[in-house]
């Protein structure tokens, strides 16, 4: 399938909110995505990260050095913090992943192998980041957003996959492989 | 300041030659390949800190806390 060649497609959300899973789902469904193997799969993301620039795409965006036009017509992964640094010109379609914040923080702690002694403060900061970024992307006319909730996806993927197809405006997506990507065994930081 | 072409459109800004020379020295051996990339980075940081809406939504403490966490997860240098 083909996506619009004049539009940048982005999977976003807070880190550990299911962005890699979404990239893998899109890939399985035949949706064009761009990534490199610069960040290898590991115990935290056994099926891969599906990232560019070794996961440091935010750093490149902050410096104005990421060639985003090169990736038009394909999904790329830019986590929430990086969205504030998108070039203001251009057309964007963003699938924004949401997840129970306690689960996100649990997963972050596990991945970085630290116990956060200021967890409540960290939670509030990420909550504010999430709200700020969502407000920003919703307020811009050149950005079209679809919110997908990780926990809803795990519970019942089929309706969520249908929402993605509607958002992309195509029926060419192979939905069965997308649904099969959703692996409940990888839902390890369960709070809900 | 037109040595870089990339995703965004660029325009010229006049800054003192002496300052450019200082920046050239400063970025030697760093990850900034050009004066433009350095100046863009610094100005982005300043502008993001002073935009009223962003300041209201995300304090400097929030920003630092988030950046620290992103660094520990390998998402930020």
C-alpha cells in the first residue's frame, strides 16, 4: 500500500506506551514504515524498537538536523518529547499511543534498571508533558491525530485496528497480521 | 549561515563575525558539525524556555526531570 507522499506519518506517545508495538503492527499490515537496526531488540523490547538514529531522533530534531522530508509517505517513530521540535511547516498524521501512566513508569524503571525515589514528581512531569504535547498537536491545523490506548489495544485489538485503517483512509491494510502482533505475553507492567 | 540544507527551510541571520569565530572554536570536537546547527540548537532552547504557553505547561524542573529520564532510557544524548 501507499501513503500520501506529501505527508509525514508518525507513531508517538510517551516512551514505553506501546509505540514499538504500533510500528510493528503497521509493518505487519503492509503499511510503509522507516527504521533501522541501529537499536537492537533486547529484553525490554524483544520484537525490536523500530527506531531511527539509534533512538536519538529527539536529539536530532532539537538541533534541527533531522531530515524529516526524506521520510514522507512512511511511518517513523518520534516519541512525545520530540513532537514539540517538528518543523512547523509540513503535513503530519500522528498515531499517538496512550497507556496507564503507572504502567509507563513501571516499565521505564525496569528498562533503566533504577528505582525512582521521586516517582510522584516524575509522574507529574510526564503527565504534564503528555497533556502539553497532546494540546499542541491537537491545536495545529497541519496535524491530524489518532489516539490509540495501549490497554484497549491489548484488551480487544480488532476495533482499534479498524480505527487505524479509517485514519489512514485505506482498506488495503492487512488487518489480520496486525492483530496477531498484539502479544499479551509482553504486557508485563500491568496495573489495570 | 547557509552551509546546511536539511528538512527545514533556512534563512540568513547576521551575527558578528567575531561571534561566529568563537562558535567555530567552541564546536570543535563536539557533535555540532556546523555553526548553524549549534546556533539553531541554542536558539531553540531559549525560545522553548520563554514561550508563555510552554512555560505554563512544563516547568524547567519538569523539563529537566523528563530529559534525565529520557537519557537513562537511551532516547536523548
